[in-house]
C-alpha cells in the first residue's frame, strides 16, 4: 500500500507561508549536458542553497560534497571518480521537481542525493519514478510513504519517539502540551506521540499550532502556564524555534520542572538561541555532533577543517554524509549503474559505519536502521546523551502503534 501525496492542502499552505519571497534557483556547480561515464560517474546534489531553509540545507550539501571528496580520494567507484552536479532548489518544491528532472534527463546523473522538506520530496517523487531514477533522501520525516525509487536514510518517527516519550513520562511526568508549526510533519508526528501517551498513561493538556516563521509566543506561553504541563513537546521549525525557546526563558519557566522536548531542535537551532537559553531542554535524534565515536571524531574534524570550526553539525548533515557513502557502496555493488532497479536492489541490506554507528538499509522497505538517542543541552552548548539504544532501530514507514494492519507495511523487494 502506498501513500504519495497525502494532506497536500496542508503541505501546500505551510510551504506557501514558508517560501514567500524566495528567489529562483540557480546552478552553482557541476557539468551540464549528458555525455558518457568515461570521465566519471555523475551524482546529483540537490539541496536549497538559497531561500528559507538554506540555513539547514547548505550544511547537507556540504556534507554530501565532503563525502564525494573522500570517496574519490579512496579510488572512486569502479575506478572512476564521482562527479557532483549541484543544483539549488531554492526552498521551493516546484523548483525541486524542475531541478530533479534536469539532473535525470539532461545531466544523466545515476542518482540524486537531496531534499529536506516533505513537500520537496513529494514534488520530486513522481519525477524520479517516471524517469526511472534514484533519490536518496537524507531527512527525518513523518513516514506513511514508500517508493520503490527512493532510499529513505532519515529517521522515521518510531526511531525518535518510541523511547523518547516513555522516558519523558518517567522522568518528568504525564502531562504534555504540544506546540508545533502548522504543517504536515508536526501534525503527523504528534499523532504518534499521542498514541504513545495513551499507551504509557500520559495525557494531552494543550495543543497549539502556529504559522511557519511565527515569532511571537506570549499567548501560547500564557496558555502553557495555565495548563501546567510536565513536558512541552515542540515540533516548531525554522526561525520559530529560537524565538520560542528565548521567550520561554524570558517568562521565567524552568526546564528542570517543565522542559521543552523536541524531535527536531538541532545544533543549528542551539547556535541561534545560545547555550544559556537551550540549557536543560531535551532532544531525540540518532546523531549529535558531540558523539564520542572514532567515526564521528574523524567526520567532525574533516567537516570543520573544510567548512569552518564554528559550523554546527546536525543529524540531517550527518545523514547527507553517510547517504552519499552508501550510494557509492551501492554503485560499487551493482553490475549496471545505469539500471535504477538494480541500483535500488544493491542498497538492500547495505551497511555502513556512520558517525552515529553502524547503520543499514532495510532489506524490504528502502528505509534505514538508525540509532535512537535522547540528549540534554548543557551549559557548553552541546547535546549530552542521557539514553541511547544499544542497537539501531528498525524503521517503520507506517508506525505499528498507529497502523497495526499489516497491509500498510512496505515490502518492495
């Protein structure tokens, strides 16, 4: 069972608000035209280098390019170098579709690594399928989708929530207040949080959604103070994140008693708000820049050497990095890099020692096994892990807690 463009009205409304005033896309690097693979293997790198979400996506593009440099330095793929063909989707889903079509039809890339918002992924999906292409999508998302032409390397909600929600209940209490940006990801994620609250004896004491980019939270904070939750569950995005956390602090709320818990607040948000504002609040991801693993230390050093010591590294940046390495391994494994079906099958069961730990692509559903980690923000402006899964968690494109019907599972191979 597949679900391609669900709740499209909500996505469209949210992205219209998000993208008002953004400029057009422009090509920043790479080769144009088709050509043979005699000089190398072309790979599309498609992220926003301009517009409202560029603050996050530039780092993703940088990580993919860093991975390509490393791959080429180690001999490339099948003795050929990977050639990045980079395009700017300018934070606009319609541009994402246009650029994906160009990369596949004109540049003849073997695959695209790219996409951040669900709206951009959904815009690219029919283009990639119609052109028998491959898209590696390195962003956490709301699930409820399954394409034979997409490799989903970002977290599904179960990988971030199934440990996070009961941990928050156990450590802080049962009463949750929801604050989110008004688009599809928060709404669908919160459905799963509510199901987990029901399972573990929690309750919802308030729920508010604000337009993307919203920055005035006085009325919401007054409602929070009135409701007296134990946990404020936030899936705000963009500039709203730092604004909300700052106003939370200015109203004198205490994270020791009523923390903000989020599956999406990341190192870039922390850099924007400052450690003194973020301290004590909690996030769930598979990766944090502060992880103490040999692979992560090597990755952080390489990224900072190339792009600057003060550049924050987030979960989606790490995902773009290991996704590009996974693509290289799949290309090496397949006997026909131009055959999308064979390339997709080469991903099945593929493993990679990523900065977060060993991850792998599920043999059936094109999604990744990823770690679950809960971290608290410290005085030093870093996330400190307080709980983590011993092994990577199996992805659930359709969360079992909401969709126990086996017909909604995703088996592509």
